[in-house]
C-alpha cells in the first residue's frame, strides 16, 4: 500500500501540469488581443495545434521546427509580403511553442507512466477495481498499448469471479474478452493475452471451439509452451478429440525439461488412456 500512496502523491501535481490530457493544448493567456490579421496568437495556435499532431510521429525537434515553419509560410502566403519584423515574431512564437510542447509532452508521458505504475501496484494488492480505473486513465494516453489492454483484461476477469449477480459477471467477462482481443490486435503474437483468452473461452464462457482456435494460433508461434499445451489438451477432450489431446501431452514430454511438468503430463496422459480403455 505504501507504493500506491507514493504514486498517488506524485501523480497529483502532474495532473495540473499536464495540458494535453483529454483537452489538447490549453489556451494561452498571453495571446495578444485586438490584433488584426495573422498575429502572434494565431501563429501560436497554429503551431501548437499542428505540433501536437506531429509529435507522436516520432519526428526530431529539427524536423518538427522545419515542418511548422513551412506551415507558417503557407498560412502567410496570401496575406502579403512578410516583413522582417513579422519573421522575428514568428520565430519567437515558434520558440515559445516548442517549449510549451516539450513541457506538455513530458507531463503527459510522466502522467501515463504513473497511472500504469499505480495500476500495477493496485494489482499486486489484488485491488482490481481500482487497478482497472488507473489502467483506463493510462489508456487515454496510450490507446494502442498491448500490455495496458492485457492488464485491463486481467482486472476485468478477476472482478467477474467475485461477482454474484449473473448479469454483472457476464458484463465483466465480455469486457475481459474485449481487452484481450484488443491486446492481440495491437500485438498479434502476444502469448500471455492469447493464453488468457483461451482460459476465458474454455473455463468461463463455455466456448471451447473458440478456445481451440485461439490456442492453435498461440501454439503456431510458441509450440513448446507447456501451459498452452496442457490447456489445449483439456479443450480437445471437451470437444471429443482425445487422440489430439494425447498428442498435446506427447508434445509436452518432448519439449519440457521440467520434471514436475513432465510428471503432470504423464499422469494426465495415463488417466486419459485409462478412460479410453475403460
């Protein structure tokens, strides 16, 4: 819990510093008033708006500056000759905008990282509802992060196991599936998410055929994954495919050097054979 409190204490001032969270770049009180034409305020508005759009593309500061200057030239091309004084005003506005963009970007990165750390700290304490809320906040900054979606799926699934109301439990199972599938959308070969989705389909949703499809994809790039092979064997049995389940256990015996894993595979294999013969 101490770690949670430390993160929350650090996160509080960052919320006030971050000017891009959910609202884009803020309005600037130093914008000149009653200035006709293409004034410094308009320049800053253009620079900041376009700058935020360009930042995530990974361009360097020099490239960003060059692109912004090109845009300023385009904006001024129909407004008559650009005087030397106006050029200096534009350069000054650009420098101010670059500083503001850098501060906003760093605040956003720190805020997102702290939300992620807070979520993991909550998960370590099995405080899954609070962890899920922190993950949703982090996803506002990193909406395509595979790991954040995976962790959100884990939280939803854990919350579902503790719900008595069938409708609420079903809603959380659906939410967990949604997050796992998004994690795999952004990282197709994400073993943890694929395995978690297989568990969800087979044990919680009763969709063993979907679990089989998911696990087959996982074993296509991790064919020596014992956990996935054990789960696939159970899925095969539930689908009436005992011979294929035996093949999963044989595969475990062929690839695993862990004696405990091997003993479990042998025991399951023997139990399956006795069931077939008995």
